C-alpha cells in the first residue's frame, strides 16, 4: 500500500473585519491568514477497493462528520476514481478554537490525494474544490500567508514577520454560528488596505462578541496581555501573542495558570505540506 505522511498546520487570523453581507447571507471579510507550526499528523494509504475510511484517530469528531473524509469523497467523485484511501489523524490542533484544524485537514487531504491518486490537478483547481468544503480551505490549499477578502477565498500573497506565538486554549468550544448571529457584531467595517494593516491597523471584530458570550476568552486575553499584545484568532476560542524568541514565549508559558492548555508555535509564511510535497 502506497502511503504518505504529512504535517497539517494550524492558522492564525492576525485581523478580521466584516465589511458587509452577500445576498445569500455569507459575511464579506477582510482578514490576514498566517500558518503556525502547530500541526496535526496525517497519514494516507491508498486502497484499491474504492473505500474511504478513517482507520486511526484521536479526534473527538465522529468519523461520519470528519471533513477530511468528505474532502476525499468529493475528490474521488470529481475524478471518477476506483481507488480509495485510509486516513489516520493524530490531532494536536484544538477543535473549535479558531485555528482552522478541520479546514487544514481537508486541504491536506486534497493535496495528498492529488499526489497519491496521480490526478495532476493544479493548486488553483484544488482550491476551487476546497471552497466547496469551507471558506478558508483555499488558503490552506494555496500554501502561503495571505490577505483574504470575499468570504475569505480571494487571496493575495503577503510576506509577514514570523515571530514565536504563544497560544492559549481556554478549553471551550465556540459556536461560530452564534458569533455571526449576534446582533452586536460589527458588520459594516470600512475596508482597509494591506499597507494599513502592515502599519498596524486592524482588529478582530468577533473578539468583543466572543468575550461577552464566553468570559473565559476575556480572562485569557487579560492574562496574556500583561506580556505581549494579545488577540483572539478567528471566532475563537484560542488567543495568541507574539514573542521575539522561543525563550521569551517559554518563560511566559511557565507562569500560565494550570486551567488552560497552551502551545508555542513559530509563525510561518509557507504551508509545510507544500514543502513536503515539493510544490514550492
């Protein structure tokens, strides 16, 4: 059985504005995505009987709800293939934390199976398929840090500083639906430019709503904010703060209250999956 092992990375939203709403109800965004080297480990093995299954996983997500398997099914149908795949996932990225673990796993699945099944689809074609799975899947497929607009799928490459990030997981699962349905959510931000962001503009408009609904997030922001500028990623619940060195991040992590999980990761402008597959 041909096998392929890949590291599926988390992402951070360095800012998140909502500038309007489409007729179908989707919010129009401006956001900045960057990878972080907190990764799930995924192993893919080709099967010849057409079955798609998850054979090993520490994920709390039931197999029939796993977006990685759905990604494989969509690609299999699109290519009209008789081959299948067995997928193993060792999860390290918190679920429901705003770190994009599910979307990353879906994108990694598309990239892996494009190689293992010999489909020879372009990254742009895979990103188009990825959009059917989720608005931020194209970011993971495309493979570089990005300024994102539309519903998050219109991507422009940006080169960003790559600090060490200390991430706190408050241990709660945030409902994205509840955040976007909140009446107090700001939905009419003025559009800003990439230059303005690089010069320090930009916030996360979901953060006040999430902190109101989930006080644990505000508590984590207040604590970490004593050491470095702290912000929530996506719709939460994870929060992050940059540090110039690993030693600085580790020093703060050692002081952290025991009720929280925490991770240290290096920000990255390139998706390690692309590097492992030789796509960069």
